[in-house]
């Protein structure tokens, strides 16, 4: 049986909700850092990303995937996937806009469709895979 057939729709839904919440947290922290803390936008991305990744990890660990493995294993994996998702988004945008010369909206469409599917698969089959499986 294909491993994709073992993915319940509920897990995909929880992953999407978690992503939406993490995005809202990212935006909130970012705006707070710029408007209230006086940080420039580029440095403000760092605390916003770190807080959002923490929220995303906690929700995905407990709620989306129901993991119980050690955080010392799963947290670095999750951070690596999140960072690579960010870098993949940058790569897609660069390829579509700078190399291809297309409108940035096309890059956004590709990134929004591809990156979450890739990060979900990596989270399901690597990040939150229980030790010994």
C-alpha cells in the first residue's frame, strides 16, 4: 500500500490549520517588531520566524501528527524542514521572477501549492516519525 494512502484527510486539515495559525503568528510578531519595537523589516523576520516555527512545531507535534518522540530528535528535524521550506520558497520565487521573468504571482501560486505538500510529506515521514520505525 502506498504511504500516501495512510494519510488521513484530518491530518492534512490539521496541518493546514496549523500553518494558517503559524502564519498569523508570524505576521503579528513581524508587525509588532517593526511598528512597536522599532526593528527594520529584514531583522524583524528573524524573531517572527522563530516564534512562528515554535508555534508550528508545538501544534504539529501534538495535534497534527500526535507524536510522542523525543524533542531532541524531532525539533531539529522540524527546524531543518521549516528552514528548507523557506529556502525553497525563495528559490521558486527567484527562478520564476528573476530567471524566468514572469509575474511574481506565478511564483506565489507555485510556492503555495508545492512547499506545503513537501513540508507535510517530510513532517509525516521523517520529522515526526517515531524512533524505531
